[in-house]
């Protein structure tokens, strides 16, 4: 366990280092668990339509699309999760600092921390949600023998997929499901 010197606490270097390390850790964790997220998305879409198991779904994906399809949509996931962490952490720090300096709080009150955390999450999720939509659409991919919604099939690259969704469904579709996410 590393304990940093008291002099470094609260400096801008400290904040940048903390945000950067959170972003790196989140990127690694997202990459390692991403195939499970793809399986969950596919299972959600076909779960009620086809009687299957997770292992049968995995075998179908392997046979019809290849195991690399378990990483389809990873780029927008990383494009969204890393900025999400940065925005959330920055908003959290900024809001807590404002509450302490201007609101007279100590910064450690539980209700205050909960409210600040919720506010930070809402800001970050609202800014990043369009990439979440792209990621989910890319995860569906060409689902082989399973049933998909026609407009779910998007190009296999982040920015062309984003353009495809906006062109075919409008900008508002990039915020579909935002309230449920919040």
C-alpha cells in the first residue's frame, strides 16, 4: 500500500494522476469483462424468443461469427467508459470542492457525498450516452440464427455506426434509454 506524502495531496498533479489511473483501470476491466457484456446483451435480445442456454448462445456465436465477435463494440465501450470516468471524477471533485468552500460543508457528510456522486454520474452518463447506444447496437451485430431488430445492424466501426444511427433514426435516438440508465 502506497501512502502519498501530505504535500502532494490536493495538488492538480494528484487529481490528474487519480483520474488517469481510474481511466486505465476501467479500460483494462472493461476489456477483460467485455465478452460477458456481449453475451448479456445478446441474451437479453433473444432470451424470450429462443429457448437456449448461455453456453449454446456462446457456441452459436463461435460457429456463426467467430470468437472475435465477442469484442464487437469494444472500441465505443472504451471511447465512452474512459471519458465517463474522467468526467465523473472531475465533476465529483469540482462539486465537492465547491460544497466545501462555498457551502460550508466539511466534505464528509454522507448525504452530501451521495448527492454529489449522483449528480456527477448523471452529468457523465448524459454526455457519454450516445456512445453507449452505438456500443449496444454493435454488440448485437449480425446475430446469426437469432432474431434482431433490423435497425440494430450498424457498421462495425464506431464513427460510421454513429453516423448510420443519426442518419437513419435521428439524433434523438442516441439518447434512447437514457432515463433508464440514470
